[in-house]
C-alpha cells in the first residue's frame, strides 16, 4: 500500500463565513477523538482541509470511522510528494497503479494553490497525463466520463495525489448547532431521529420514560444499547431515565381511556421541556411521523404540542417507514430496536385511542389530576442519569466523575 494520507474535505462548512473557525475546530477535535484507537496516526489542520497522516496504519478502518463524523463531505486517499515535477509524476503513477480493478480511462485534474510552483494546472495535467500514458498499457484519457480522476493538489507543504475518494456522511459537526433533548424510546424511529438531528450539528442528551415493573430491565437495556450505538456519531452523551410509573397509574385512574394516550404524551413533553431548560437545551427532538399510529395524526400533534413552546425537531415527520428502517439499518440501531420489549405506552393504553383529540378536552381531563405538578416534580427529582462514550462500553464511577 502506497497511500500515506487521507485528505478530509468538508464542503458545506466553507460556506459558513464567520463561524468557520469554530466549525473547523469542532471537526478536528471529533476526527482526533475518532482516531484515538490508531495511535500512529496524526491529524493536522491546514487552511482548507484536515490531513490525516497514516504512518503505516491500514486505511480502511480509518475511513470507516471517519464516515461517522458529521461535517465530512468526502475522504480522499492520497499520496504525498515533494513539490517537484518528477516526484509528482512518479507518485501519480504509483497511486494510479494501486487501483483495483485496473481502469480503462482516466483524466488528471491538477490544482495549484501554491503559486510559486513554476508549472500551472493546465501544464501539470499534460505532464502527468503523458507520464501515466507512457508507463501503462491499454489506457486512454477521457475528460468527460473517466473511470478514474487523478486529483493532484499542489499545496505549500507538498503535493497530494489521490485516485480514490469515499463519501463522507455530510451534515455539520456535532456541537456547532446547540443542544436538543432527544425523546428516546426503544423503538426504531427515535434513534434515527437522534442521528438525523446530530447530522445537522445539534448535540443531544436523551430522555427515556421508564415504567417499572410494567416495563422491564430488558426494555431499559435496549435504550442503553441504542445510546451506545449513537455515541459513534455523538461522542459523549447523557441519558436521563425518568421514572414514569406513578404518572401512568394516575392517568389510568383519572382519565378516560380514549384520552390516556394524549395526556401521557403531554406529560412526557412537559417533563422533557423542564429537563431541556435545566440542561440548557433549546429544543426537543423525537421520532414522530405523520400518520403512522393514532398518537401521530396532525390533530393529535396539535393537542399534544399545546403544553410547550420549546421547538420540537421531528426529523422523520414526512418519511415513509421503509426509509426510516433503511437508515436504522445503516446506522446500526435496527437490530437493537427490533428486540421484543414492552413499551410503556402499550401497556397502559387502550387499543383504540382517539385519533382526533381536542385541546379543551385534554385540558379538562388534566384538571382531574389534582397533583399534576407534584407528579412532574417527583419524576424529575428521581431521574437516573447514565453516561456514554464511544470508547467506553461499560459505565463505571471513575468515568462518570469525568462529567
Ligand atoms: P419509536 O419507534 O421511536 O418508538 P413510534 O413509532 O413507536 O416511535 P410513538 O410510540 O407514537 O411512535 O412515539 C413517538 C415518539 O415519542 C417516539 O419516537 C419517541 O421520540 C417518543 N417516545 C415514545 N415513548 C417514549 C419513551 N418511553 N421514552 C422517551 N420517548 C418516548
Ligand atoms: Mg415506540
């Protein structure tokens, strides 16, 4: 293997004017964190990209790790040469010969940002293209649809040559867009909603409503395992587990079955809002999707949403289930989500909740729960907090103390 560098490109960031420095810093920190398991690798930031020097490490697992870093647009495997034409030509040929299967057509795209280099981009294309043609057989140049594009970038510190580019996950670096509370159930949708929210640069803390003994430790374990998967994209994260049994029992006692789902959702949102404010989060994210189930009609959303002014991010709102499942598979949460478990919502709730609940009815039934504020206070006071990190599967006290 000849390649010695990975060039990390971050298209969208370049557009973000003043914030750019901060974005780049966040991205570099994340890249460094992701590559900790590869001690030989070094990460440096240049004017318009991040450079990963492999120092003998295998490139594949590193590319895979970097494909989980939001903000990265593309990853090019590169060979570095001195800023000297003979060295550049030789390196270009070497990079080209490395390709499998052998391409039939190619083109060279040279870019000279180091302006003291005596040969301009156009001339470089000719020199390098000619050199490759004269040292290979059965290969032609095709400037419109080449099998391979040999990218040659002459920079101040050397020339980077790459023939192989991998897509990044796109989006923005996690952390540049503030923080949201993710309502995380054990289902398929909410982890995907978390992933998509993070993709737009928003850091996440999760909140899970747990109703023991009606929901088991196994159900909680699912949420823990989902969090662990999400750390691949979000780094360090917190999960707040809210004891929800007392509230659910009260709803069952006081509220007609047809409205219990609506009131339960309103209670979840109230608690999520309180926690968001406490944790300096400016939004709540969830996995709601229009039309899937009774609680997710537009009427229902209207009535549930009445209890909060905090923005609710619903990344899945217009997606088809198939699309959501595909993302879940790609990000590694699907297999965890489909493990059987008891959902706190299904245990207490009627088989036929109202699909068009009304705000005035919901308010009326909530007045029947006299101690509603105390129930909320108590739930919040008894929250259990768990901490997650990609590098650390088990939670232990020493690790928790770091937060
Ligand atoms: P999911 O697949 O995420 O469970 P769902 O299709 O089952 O979603 P609902 O049960 O109506 O839909 O839940 C809608 C959203 O409410 C969920 O995506 C999640 O964000 C939130 N939610 C539901 N139950 C819980 C819970 N026990 N703890 C935290 N959030 C929850
Ligand atoms: Mg669910």
